[in-house]
C-alpha cells in the first residue's frame, strides 16, 4: 500500500478513537462514570457497536484510554504554566495550584482509585515529579527555596502533601493547602 | 456459671489470642508476611491447629488482628509522646517524627496496602488527625503555629505530607520530611 494510504487510515483511526473518547467523556460528565455503556458510547460517537468493539474491548478499556488522554492534557497544561513568566517560586506556586485543582475535581472516588492504578498515572507522576524538581532547583539558585533539603525530596513532599486536595471541599481550601506547602519550601 | 469462672475463661482466651498474635509477629519478622502458615503459627504459639482455627479462620484474619494491635500500640505510643513535656510545637514535632518512622518501617508494600484497607486504620487515622488538631490548636494559641489556616486543614496537610515517609530510604530523610512539614505550619 502507498504510504499516503497508510497515513490516511492512521488519521482516520485517530479521529474515530478521539470521537469515542470525546463521547465517553460527555457521557461520563452527564451520568457519572459507572453508568456508561458500550451502546451509549457507540451511539454518541456516531459509529456502530461492531466498530466500537474493533477499537476497545469494553468500557473499562475506554475509560483507561480516556483517563490517559486527560492525564496527558493535564501534564501539557502544567508544563505550559511552569514554563511561563515569573520567578521559579511564582511558577511553582501556579503549577501546584493548578495541580491541586485538578486533583480536587472528581477525585477521591472508587473509580478514580481504579483508574489511578494504571501505569500511565505512575509515569505521569514521575514526569511531574521531575518537572517540579527542576523548578525547585531553579528556585534554590535564586534563593527562593531552602537548600538544606534536596530538590528531589522537596518535590516528593509537595506531591504527597497535595494528595490532600482530593478531599477538600473548595478552591479556597486548595489554595490554602498550596500556601502551607509552599511555606515548607522557604529558606529559614 | 459463677462470674469468676467466666472471667477466668475470658482471661485465658485473651492470653491465647495474644500468644497467637505474638507468634505471628515473630514469624512475620523472620520470614516475611506472605510466607506464614496456620501450622507454623499454631506450633510457635504452642497450641494445636484445631485450637488455632477456633480463634481465627485464616492467616489473613490473624494478620488483620495483629495489625489492629500494632496500630493501637502505635496510637498509644504517639499519645504518650504528645502528652509529654515541651511546647505544643516540640511535642507535635516529636509525634510527627515518630509517626514518620512508623510509616517508614515495612510500609509501601502490597501487603501493607491490603492491611491498610481495614476499617481500624481509617479509625486510627481519624483519631490521630484529631489528636494532631488539638496540638495544633494549642500551638496556635502560643503563637508557634500559623492562625490563617484552620487546625483541621493543617492536620490534614501534615498527615498527607507524611505519607511520603513510606518510601523514604533513611531515618535522616524522614527527619527532613518532618522539618519541611513543620516549616509549613509556622506563622509568617
């Protein structure tokens, strides 16, 4: 087959795959994650059930793929914030606030716990950990952060402290959590 | 039956129950939690297998009872430290350091995750959370801790931040984690 044909097929697959994830995300937002069925997803995505089964074996597999896309979008968004304007401390604060808000939304549920057992989450956490370490190291050089604890340990502290966000009731509470966490990073 | 007889039976039951948990704890320390069998436990506790089965249906049930006892001992130990000498800040630091050391020992494993799904752990966490809240409230009054965030939120922050201890490689690292956490609690 000519290369162009392969690329067209590949582009079509990506498009349908994306439509399936979009449909699932919409259904999830409407009726909660557990209620969604393969038939509903196929209908919403505008494809037959047989086609849907060529892409994914069951709802759980779609949910994992959907979550993988969510996590990847979150990471890109956090990276953009982290590479923005301001001192390392200002940028880290913005990253942690955004991360805390993300953690607060629809987390702390049984299904979130299931999805978070996926390998993609461990990878994303490691990625975020490294990214935060870099910001911390930058801030140590500018004197914004303490230098008596290694950036790796500080990043670990931040990410564990922010797991508290999953059960917080409001945006204001997540901002306070970030403020307390940031205070732990300051030099004496 | 006379009351004395009931009490004697009850005391005997407690003694045998304690011996079973002691035997299990020793075997666990020697060969790891997963390798322990009912026969080994009965032999080590000096009772027959049939008797052992009158107390516990399987190894998992003993492990849960054993863990419940561990958790309860840890809580008592932490309460003793928290009620000791020193300012609220000094006592909280001592409590958090001890808690971080406990979390570091043999935690972060698959079996620890299983045992921690037990209700007794949620109860203990809530108990510890309240205890830490009280120390924080005391420290707010003495000016050692910040008063712009409620003690309940600060306690939540502490306990989540210290979950990082489970995977730390050394006592020194857990002490640094506590130092960073305590720094988050200081007034501006």
